[in-house]
C-alpha cells in the first residue's frame, strides 16, 4: 500500500499534468468536483481518472503496480527500508 509521501508525489504529478494546484486537485477529488479540472482530457481518460480517484481500492491497486512504483521511485528517490 502506498504511503503518504507517495500519494502526495502522485498528487503533485497529476496536478502538473492537469496544469493546476495540488491542493486544488486534492480538494476537487475529495468533494467530487473534478469536471473543471479534467476538462482537457478526452472522455475515456476523464472517466477512468474519475473512477480511480473515487475508489480507494482502485487507487491502491493502481499505485501498487510496478509502473507506479517505478514512477514513485523516480519522483521520490529510493525509499529506505524497502521498496
């Protein structure tokens, strides 16, 4: 399961990709108000993004993939005591 630092790194990366502030993205995700932030995405990507952000199990599954772990390692550097 990803730790808080990993989640924050992904939030920052997603915010950069969406050209928004990480805190604004976090608030939008928590309140379900994502439409204004994902307006530039194609419909399929936007739907997938909404689904993952609204489902904690789906987010954890995504973050546990080797690709996500590699991205986290690149963003955060190697983590002590494990992965």
